[in-house]
């Protein structure tokens, strides 16, 4: 009587993980991108809050890196600028910026990157078209519901005006920031096509 040896069970597939060094390099790179977008020449805005490309950098960080690393990239940018490196808008720096009219926007930036990054991670494997539409839509919602709301609260406090007046100051930023979200989604889709292993999850 012969016995056959048991067939070994197939090994579970290993989950690909990027290395901590790669994560750190990506987070640092995108923090620098946001800083560059912030200090590029700005257009005079409303209530001492200028129009810049900063939101493009924030949305791009989330759309390319995903929720966690996008959040960390924005947090690193804010930490470096708060520590004194002049990479806030118009070359400002230091903790005092948080108390100004743009303070609410600074609070909103890492949240915006996280939420857009979450949508990006969930849709990146569904094809470029679905990814682009989903990320652009997420950026539009985040622009109004998160960035607009927190930005309004910051302006109302810093400028000592009512919510309605501050909301009126915030709304002119919406079309430009939504457009930045659309462009960030298109750029991020191209990045993911070129580097399909970039986003985890």
C-alpha cells in the first residue's frame, strides 16, 4: 500500500509594501512641491487671502500618495513653514500665520489631502477615467465642504466678521480651487499609469 505525500498548500501572496525610505522620500518631495506652489507669485485675493497654486499641490499629494502619505506630506510642509522656513504664501513663515485670515485654510489642507487620497486609493485600480472623475469630484466636494468651511471660520475669527460675510469672502476661491482639483486628478492619473505600484491599498 502506497501513500501519497500531502500536497502543500499554496503560499499566500505577499502584500507589496513600499519601504520606509521610499515613503519618506515621497512625503518630503511632495511637501516641497506644496511649498513651491505656495510661494509662486500669487494673485491678489479676498480679505488678505491670496490666490495661489497651493491647493493644487495639496490635492496632488493626496491623489498621488494616497490618504496617509498625502496627509503626512501636507503636515510636513506645515511643520517646516511654522518652524520658520518662508514657504507659506507670499513667503511668510512662523506660527503667527495660523492666527491670520488664512489660518483656517491651513487647518483644512491636511484633511483635504487625506480625503482626496482616500478616494484616490479606492479608485486607482478602476482605470484612469474612473480615477480622474472620482478624484476630481472628491476635490470639488472637499473644496466647498472642508476647505471652504474651515477657511470661512478662520476668516470670521481673524477679521471679526460674521459667518455670512466670511463665506462671501471664501466663495470666490471655489471655482479656481475646483479647477486645481481637476488638473491634479488628471496629472495624478498620468503618474499612476507611469508608476502603477506607487499607491498602496
